[in-house]
C-alpha cells in the first residue's frame, strides 16, 4: 500500500479553495452595479484567494528560501490590497461619485446640526 502524501493533499486543497475565492471575486466585479460594490467584492476576496494559493505553495516548497519569499509576498499583499481599495474608493468619493441608489445629498439637513452647540 502506498503512503499518503499529506503535503500534496493539503497543497491541492489550499490552492483549489484559493482559486475558488479568486473566481468568486472576479464574478462579483463583473456582476455588481457600481464602483463601490465592485471594489468591496474585489477587496474581500483579494486577500483570502491569493493568501490560500500562496499558503499551498509554501506547504509544497517546505522550509526553504522560497517559503520565505512567498511569506514576504503574502505580507506585501496584506499591506497593499486594503490600502489600494481605500485609495480607489476615497478618490471616487472625493470626485463626487455617489453610490447607486443613494438619495441626493441635502445640505440643509446638516446646517441644523452644525448650528446647535454640543
């Protein structure tokens, strides 16, 4: 009877589940109606998908310099992906892009709140 290679099984499970999250994120970007929901869909799966794929590659490569490089890539992705999503949505908001279905902004509502002392 052949021995079961648990590292290969774990690698495949991690890589297939990571690919699933990347695919779901891509479908979400195509199906969502406006920029804000598209960025949300992409940013939610943008971390977990590549993280799982890279984790599968780390398990496959074992303890080596390659694993350290893959961990560094994971760290950079975890730092830059949320920052990029924030920068994109902040730029859209500052340019005046309103979310789809949002009611028009009524400036008079805020005048009453500003004039009242706290």
